[in-house]
């Protein structure tokens, strides 16, 4: 369990460090003209390094903390449905090629400058500012049995998602300023408890 905790904390820390502006700037100084490839490298590196952590998680013997029952099944089913819905709805409003780094890679190959994406507040973003973080938290609590191993993983990843959300908020405020602050005043961060009748203006 201690090894698993260390692996998750190391992965989360490295994941957050590599996405930071400081790391991006450092790599750009070390490898000139690497900014166009950085996001794609980050996505691939994060995915590859996640595999051994998941393998170790699933290789451990687990102790049941709370046996399955109809109430737990309903709650976890609702969390899974919400999580999948948030990822689907988020994918409809996010620029997936930009998110994965494909757009930046193409721009680098064609010697075109990268631009910051405008603030979108339509679709799922009219109800929650971070649908994928919100959905991610729901998925990790909805998937799997209630065991000691899963509980440890859930606690660490929930903390990581929450910290990641606040770090992302700071970056967006720096880039978008008052426009994003106004958006924050109108739309919840992780729990879509406000039901906006129509999308906010872009």
C-alpha cells in the first residue's frame, strides 16, 4: 500500500510538473523550437507512465471494506453515468486536436505560430467549468469494488484532480484575466449545481 501511494503521488506530481509553464519554458530553452511538440510529448509520456502504476494497482491483493449491495450499485452506477456523460459532453466543446497536441505539432511542421484558444462557455461549459475533472472524480469513485487498494487510489486521485483544477484555474486567470473571473462568478467549478437556462456568451 505504501509503494502504491508513492507511485500514485510520484505520477501525479510529475504530471503536474510537466504541464506547468515553468517546465515548458525550461524545455524550450534546453531544446529550441520544441514548443510545438511539447504538448504531444506530454500526453504520450503521461499515458505511458500511467500503465505501470495501474498494473501495480491491479496486481495487489485487496481487502473488501464494504460488500456490494443494491444501494452501492445504484450510487456507483449513477457516478459512472455522470462521469461518462461529462467526458462525452466535454469532448463536444473542447478542441481535441489542440488538447492532444496535434494542432501544435502541425503548426510547428508548417512553421505557423500557435495561438491561445478563446474562452468557450457553451455546452457542458455553461454548467461546470471543468467537466473532465468533475467526470474524472465521479469515474474513480464509481468504478471498482470498495476495497483498501481502491480507496487509497481514489483518495489520492481525488486530491490530485482538485489540486489540478485549482492550478488550471490560476493558469486560465493569468491568460484570460477578467473574462475568466466573470465566468467563474457565473459557473460552478466542479459540481454543476446551477442550471443555466441558456449558454453564456463566448
